[in-house]
């Protein structure tokens, strides 16, 4: 089956505009956008989900252009503390899902290799965050603890 070329480079979605200025057609104010971000963060949405919701439901193409701060900075300033950084949580969710897959599909060697790579990525990212002071010094990745953290 032949694929139709869409003319876009890359695999998914739209591209951000090259010009970084507030569009004239948006009437939302900085305070309103920040309040929306905080409300969505309180609902335990990830930063990527918050950006997507703001784009699709509220017509806000780029939070940083509109407010001068990115989503993580807005959430941090609002005092909403997450247990782990957002990208670490995303990787841990992926690892938990892959563990469940491997329990039911034991001979899946490709998934096993993917799990090994994902575990390495989590450990490397953990070392970085420990070095930067965003995670506690004695933190170690443990698949059973990861499952408990992700289920919260």
C-alpha cells in the first residue's frame, strides 16, 4: 500500500511558527493563561497534556510566547510540587506499561530490548536530576517502586 506524501517533514502534527510573537487574534491575557495552567496542573495533567489542551480547546498556540514563562515555571511558581520531574514520570509510565506487556508476552525479544534501553534512559536521567538537585541524593530506579509511584 502506497503512502501519500503530505509535504510535511517529520512524522507527527504541526510545526510551531518561526516568528515568536503574540498573535493578534488571541484575546486571552497573561493572568488568564497562567490560571488555566495552574488549574490543569492541579488536575494532575502532564505539561505536554496542558500544552495540548490549551492549544486545542482554548486556541492558545504557545504558552511561553503568551506569558514569557514556560509551563513548568508557571506550575513551580504556583507552588505545585511534583514528586518527580515530568519527563521522568513519563518514562516511568512507559516502563510500567512495558513491564505489564512483558508479563503477558514473555517471548517478545524486541520489547525486552526496549525495556533495557528504557531502564538505562531512566537511570541516566535520574543521575542528571540528582546532580542538578531536582531529585534526592539517594534516589535509585526500582521497577516495583515505579509502579507504585505511577499508580498514584
